[in-house]
């Protein structure tokens, strides 16, 4: 581990239950500042469940139980008293299926500002422009900001969701299979974007595309049946995996 | 081959049912129109009845029906929406959800004359609103409450969870999410419930019989506490009372025609509103 690796989020002994089903088993993991950490593993192994803990999205699911600690800036965000609203402003999320609001393109991006109480029109429109530029969408939509966001293509919608998330100025961004429903060209754009964003943000991405993990991430976590099997730098995990299970998964023996 | 025949017969039956429905609808509209149009005139629309209801107009009844209907919606919409939002968004315990659902379903099945008696006992007498627009609107409001709650609940359920998650993930509070995202997405569906309720509220006679309706009143209602004439009750009165049925019957059909027109008008306004504000929210 080099000196540049500052720990941003630290998960300690995390267990998670949906009813009586234990979906996460004793997860211990550190996320480094300004790095991309990817989660790979077969579908149903708990990747989404885990990253949704990082912005308290699992609070919305009824009949669940969480154990352990996740530290973010000295606060245990799994604690019952942790302020979900505050944490979600710090930890943004882009979902698997693009989910823009059925509002205009502009309103989608300004939404986060307005709920934060920003009233100044100029500040809002500057921020909308800046966010759309960061999300590499500005040139495609600058003449149609008043159009309904649902008219955009899937890839554009996903970049709009990224812009919407950036406008709130998060410090960490979670991507849950952001390219799962996109074509290769859109996927490529999103990957480039993630590499650009990591200069400013700490990024966590779930993907079941191993090549994608290899292309965009610095660190890779491999999960299997709710357990974290291996966590290492992406280079290492793809060239010299320590665990047999990891090797089997990477070589396509199951998945 | 056999499948094909069954397929065709099925299609023919369905088509016939559709045509029959359209036929009856057309028949109703034709009859009301044919029998009612002769009395429609400027005077009919703008003046009060004269000569013991056998001449003049029905303007006070038109106004009364509009007031009562709008009043019912103004009362029932916020109440019904809040109720649906509570049930749908705040995950109350199963007991509460079931209790409210059973209550609402039963309320929907109560005969309208019972609502009339309830309104008489509670609004007119107990709360002392008297026979008035207010009492009538409240009574009609309760009558349409179940429909508004059901429509709102259906519309809220149809809003994808992903939309709520998107808003919450941006750091919106639950209330912000409901007000800024969930309700706008559900509004077109809620408005559909309102539109159906408008027809119901405007056309009901029994609930206003003891709570709001006056047999005859010259002017327009000047306060929420004044009695009103209303078209459905006026039709009833024209057909059952008085001494000149040959003069009263055409007027009754004229009133029926007006009632249809008013319901159509208010509904169209609601549809336009829905499309205008709903536009951004339906994909
Ligand atoms: N809302 C839920 N209720 C109950 N079980 C769930 C729920 N979401 C996920 N699970 C279960 O938890 C496990 C992990 O799911 P998930 O985190 O979505 O996996 P992944 O994202 O790796 O595909 C699976 O067995 C899944 O069936
Ligand atoms: Mg998943």
C-alpha cells in the first residue's frame, strides 16, 4: 500500500440480513480516496446489498437487519442515529437502470440543488451547466434543456443521472452496474467518464463485466455468496489472484 | 382450423358487446338531446324559474350544482390524497392498512341516501351548518372519498420505486420526495379518479336531498350557508310534483341535458389540467 492511499470508507465486520436470509457475511473492506473500487461476483452474491449500505439505501427495505460498522469521516453510518439525508448528500448513487425524473432535463439536474434550498436562479443554472459538462452530456442537450428527460436515449439518461448526482457535490459516488442496460458505445462513454471523475471523487462501482472492472478500477473486490472472497489491487487480482474461487470466476468457470 | 373458428367467434362476440355499449351510450345521449334541446334558450340558462316551475330558466340550479360539485372535490381531494399517501408512503402497520381498506370499501358500497341521512344528522343538525351548500358539499365529498382514495392509491402504487430511490439518493427527505416527485408522477392517475367523481357528485340526488337542496330559490347562493337549487333535485321535483306535467317534463329533460353538459365541461377542464401538468410526468 503506497502513501497515496488514504482510507475514505472503512467497513468492519458487516453482516446484513433480509428477514432471515443472511446476504452479507462479515465483510471487512477499506475504500481509498480518489480511487475506483470495483465489486465483481456472480449475480445475487450481495454486491448491490453492500454498496447500498454505503448511502443507507437499504433503510428503505422493510424487515432487514444490519450489524457491524461502516466508518465515513469518523462517523459510523450504520448507526441508527446516522443522518441518512446528510450521508446521501455526501455519498451519491447512480443506479443500474437509468431513472431520470419525468421532468425536464434541466429540472432533473436542478432537483438536488432545490431540495437543498438553493433559490438563486443564476447559481442553479450555472451548476446545472457545470454538472452536465462534467457528465459529458452538455453538448448533446444544451439546446433542449426544457425537453422531457425521458425522451433521451438510455445512455444519455444514464449520463443525466450522473450529472444529477454531481450537482449535489457528493464526495463519494456509487455506481451499481451503470452500464448493464447500455450499448457498447454508451458504456465506453460512461467508463471514460468514471476515469475522469476519480480525480475528484472516490468511486465505487459494481459490475459483472470483468473487463470493465479491469479497465476502470484501481482496486477490485470479489464477492461470492455474501462473502468477500478477495480484495486486492486490480492488477494483482487479475494477474495473480490469491484465492482459488477468484481464479475460477475470472477464468469463467462459473458466474 | 377449430382454433381459428373459436378465435373468430370470440372476436365477433367482443365486437358485438362493444357495439352494444356504444349503441346504448348513443341512445342515451340522443334521447336526452332530442327531448331536452327544445327548451334550451338564453333565458333557460340565465334566469330563475317562473310560474311555479313551468316557465323561465334554471340558472340557480346550474349554479348550485357547480358549487356543490366543486365543493365536494375541494373537500374530498386533499383528504383522500393524504389518506392514500399515508397508506402508501408511510408504511403503516398491516392492521391500519387493512382497517382503512375495509372502511373505504364499505363506504363505497353504502347507498347514497344513507349519506344523505348522515349529512342531515351531522352537518345540518349536529354541526349546525343547516341545509346549505356547505352541508351538501361535505356530504357529497364523503360520498366520493372512497373513489378518490382508491384512485390515488392506485396511482401512487404505479409510481416506480426507482423514482423514489432516485430522489432519496440525492439527499431529499421523505416529504420532499413525496411532494416533488411522487405526487407529480401520480397526479394524472389521481385526476382520473377526480374526473369520475365529478360525474358522480354532480348527478347524485339523494345526498343533497336533505342537506342542501331547495325546491325553489330565486337567486344564486350568496354564502356557503345558503340553500341551493341543484339540477338533479330539480329534475326530480319537476317529474314528481306540480300540476302541469306537460310543461314540466320538457324542462326536466332540458335540465338533464344541462347536467350532462356540465359534467362534460368540468371533466374536460380536469382532463386539460391533467394533460397540461401531467405532460412531463408520463413517459
Ligand atoms: N429486497 C430484498 N429482499 C429480500 N432479499 C433480497 C432483496 N434484495 C436482494 N435480496 C437477496 O440478497 C442477495 C444479494 O442480492 P444483491 O445484493 O442484489 O446481489 P447482486 O447485486 O450481487 O446481484 C440475493 O440472494 C438476493 O436474492
Ligand atoms: Mg445487483
